[in-house]
C-alpha cells in the first residue's frame, strides 16, 4: 500500500527553500550526569519499531502525478541521525541559544529520514540536553509531543526494551507509485462524495454549514489585509536566532480563576506583552503598531493523537499591543478569541486542507514553489508572526533515569515572518521558545523575557485585586 503525504504535509515540503527551513524542534534539558552517546544510541535503537516513520524518507512521484510518498530508507543508519556536541564553559543559557540557532539554520537532508537528535553536554549546573529536530512534514506540535513520550520514560526506572529486527521494504516502481497515489486520490474523492451525500440528506444542517463557511471565508479575507510595515515582518535570511523563557503554570491558573477565559487567552496576553516590549525596544509607536499572528488550531481527534502527521487549521488574531495594562489586554484577547471561535475561520481552514487533498499535485506543487519565490522577493504583510501553543505532559519524563527539567520549543519562520513564538507546557511550567531571523531580529530575547515576566505580573495584579 502506498503511504502518501497529506496535502498539508506536502505543503511544508513545497514551501521550504534555501532560506525558510520547515523543521520544528525541542531542546529538552535533564538533571544528573549525561549518559554516554552509546547509551543514547541503544535507547533510540530499541524504540525505533515504535516510530517507523523515523526510518522512512520522502520520495517524489514522477512529474508530480501524485503527492510525495513515504518509503523505507534502504540505507538507514541510525548514527547519521544521532549527533553529539558539548557547550564551551560556562555552558549557560546564552550558549544553548547560540547552539540552537546554528543547528536550526541547517536544512535536513531530503535524501534521508527527516530528523536529527543531538546529545548536548556541558550545560551549567551539571545539566545536559537532547535536541529533537524533525521536519514539519512529519509531525505537528501535538504529535511531536506524543513521539517524545514514546522515546522517554514516565518513571526513573526504565524497563529495557529489546530491539526489534527490521528490514526495509523495497521502494515501489514508477508505475506503482503513480497508480498507488491515484488510488489514494480516488479514495479521497469517494470519501468526500459520501460526505456530500450525507449533507444532502440533511439539507437544513448543510445549509447552516454553508452559511458558516461563507461567513468564515469573508472574515478570513478581511483579516488578510496588509498591516503597516513593522520591524517584525519583511525579508528573512537563512540564519536563525533563538531565545527561551519560562513561567509557572500555577500563575496562569490563578489568573484564569480570577478572570475566566482559557489558558490560551492568558498565554496570548503574555505574548502580546512580549511583542509590545520588543516594539518599544525598537522605538515603535505602539498606538499605531499592528501585530497579527497566525494561531494554529489542532483538528486532531483524541483517538488519533499518536499519528505522526499534521492536522491543524488556523485563526488570525490581532494582538492588542497598544493596550498598556495586562488585565485590560486579557479582556480584549478574550473578546477577540470568542469572536474568532464563532467566525467559522477554523472550518474554512479545514475545508482548504480538504480541497488540497483533492487538488492535482502537478498544479499544487509548482504553484506553491512559485508563490514562495514571489514572497522571497516581495514579502507578504498580511500575517506578521506565528504563535503556537501545545499542551505537554503534566508529569515528569525521564531519559535513562535522568529527570527532564524543561522542554524548550522551536517554531520555524518563513518569508514575511521574522519572528515566531512557540509555547509548550510541561510538568507545571510554561516554556516559551522564540525564533528570529538572525540578520534582522537578533533581539528576540527581549520578547521571550517580557512574555514570561507578564505571566507573573498578571498573577500579581489579580492577587492585589483579590485582597482589596
């Protein structure tokens, strides 16, 4: 059976060029003496049968007559994907950020499975790290967290896992690739035809859905108007800078208990404070500044949480950077998010993905690459940044008996988006990872620090309000 990439997975390949690298990552720091490289190799090797995608590479279908497919790598060499490095003394957070910037500036090898894992020694305080780097065509944030929990243990005592024998399946020939992808397309068409038939059997509900999609499309169109030029949008280069910070999840819960809304509302309010600080650092007028962020929304069913692919839609949110008070910002965010959730924008994004699954790959691929080339010359200004929030496990994970202390996320940026923010919760804390274009936004640490600080400041505000 031919294993095709989904339309969104394939798009992450199409939009990648020598400047915009489409891999996501996480830097996981651990307590205790570092394991040997051989220990890490044995740990990963023993669990490879649980993540078969990590032994597969992407292969194209001739003349793009079908979407790319996954095939076993006949020359798979685990040691190629495992890397080993150490930070120079004192191994502080700044050194870790510089290492992440360098590692993330390098594209993954398209002729091999699209992932790397780095063992990093020499972090201050006797710590060490594992950096997991994987192409976005393989996973989204939620499935990436799921894969991490497969590799690591939920307790300090790890049960030995016996390595499973593996031999690669031969890559299908040209004719089978084409016929297999066409069979998959026919199955997609059959599924959608069945859905249309079900909709026609319930015309009132179908009519309501159509009205919602029309309204959502109109809302999305209005949200895509160009924003005023700002330091955080424009052309990017191939090199990345990165910074991180963290805050207490208990502080977020305390703010939510007092102010209502969702955890995501509070997180977006903190991110807004971060962008306000960055723009002030750049001497921008906050009353005139517009920061519109793409907010990915998971459409992954609970039963499919472990499937390695991309299942997301989107919302476009304008961050109220001109509002000075944190709690006032939160109220604005809550109102705007409520409107967006009722706007059917997420459903429009899902429909676009569905249509992408049905569209001819020989059209989608060249069109996407042409658009990326255009955006490289004339960057878009409809979306200024991306903010992704992924829930992680609220219990400690372990690697070979060593407790994981932090899970620091990395999100890619692309043409027109010079800054991106990833948020991941783990074991009672929120971790913020901010990616920037090294040439134009080297000061992303300002955003990271102000974002984390805003969480504590909001907690102080609600505490002061509660004691009045």
